[in-house]
C-alpha cells in the first residue's frame, strides 16, 4: 500500500489529505472482499458486486470517486507488472441528468412563506437577531431571486434605501451578471432596521475582529451555506433554489425575455429555456445503470 500511495503523490501530485482519502477508499473495497478473494486479482464482475454493496450506503458521486481511486490502483499494478489486464478501466456509474425545473410557487405562496417567517418569535436574544437577519436574506431570495452566491457577495454600499434599489454584484465565479433591482416597499424598512440595529448586534455577537463591509457578516467557523440551510429548514422547503426559480417564472409572465434575463443575472438567454419546458421526461429514468466511458 505504501508504494501505491507514493505512486499517487509522484504521479498525480495529490495533497496529503487526498492521498489519505484514497488509501481509505482502497481499504474499504478490500474489506468488501471475501476471505477467498485477493483484491489485486479480482475480476470485473467481483468489482461490480462490491459496487452493488456500496450503493446501499453511499451516493453515486461518492462511489464514482471511489471507482476513480480503484482505477488508479489497477493502473499502478499494471505499471509494476503485477497485473496484465485492467478490470475497471474508464468505468463510472451513470448519474441522473439534471431534471427540468418544476414545482413553481405562486405569488400568494411566496408571500405566505415570507409572512410566516416574519411572524416567528424567538425567546433567546441571539436567535432573535439571527431570525431578523434570516428574514432579510429570505426576502431577497423571494422578491429579487438572489442566489446564495450573490447574497454572500453583497456589501453595505450595494443598498440604496433612498432610491429603494439594490445593486447585485457579480457572483459565483462570474456566472451571474451585475444588475440593479428595485426593492419591495415592505423590504425597505426591514433592511433599514437590519443595517442600523441588527447588523451591529451581529458583529458584536459573532466577535468579528476584522473590518468588513459585507451586508451579512459571519464568523470564521460559519459558511454562508450554513445560514441558508437553516433558513430552508425553518420554512420547510426542499431547496431555496425553488424559490428563486419561482420568482423568475413569475417574471416571465410579466416581462419580456431580455428583461427577465437581466433581472435574474443570467449571462445567456438560453438559461431561461428550462422555465419554458413542461414536465415531460420523468421518463428515461430506467436507462442502463452503468456506463462505460469510451
């Protein structure tokens, strides 16, 4: 095993942590072999049996990562002349295609989600502060269809309460364009109170040492995704993306495609094509389970 790990470092220049992960992959697969089996000489069918076992516990993406390591292991054995054939070359499990966007919420349903959240009461002060912040974030998803990446990048200077506007910066490695969007009248007072009262309380509560102009401050141990995950749980929805998608879908009924493209921050108008398709192909689900890559 040590020689294989050295091979990974030399050949792929992996970090130590990655090498350790790959060592664990091989040890796991070896543990799935019977006493009569030698992992170094297993057949393709025997490896497929191991994959079947792992699928009961791990996601397809995780198993595909394991398969990549196993493929490298047998590459190594071939290189050292310890095995002539390769039982798992260019093999991956086929993962499902991205589904069409479905399950749009109506304007009334979106308003109800926001109202229900507004009415939440917290007895512990710090949770009350978090709740006020989360309400602002949720409102920006519901009414301006902001993605997590855009929300994370927002700064104080992006808010113009006098004009009732928000300048949304580029985000997520420039996947989304900068744009200027109007705020709802119901948001303006809440955002004002957040900036003047709640945000300074958050800075103090989180003991944020470094000066930051970010609208939504976090401490070193908190990722922005932790915040959005908590919001999703509070409103009991599977994915916050569904809310963003619903707002975009509502915009499509009010504005032309170019206006919606601008409001959503899409670089390409083709990004809207998913919203124009109906719920067709839940079909081809039961295609082949495994895919050999040519």
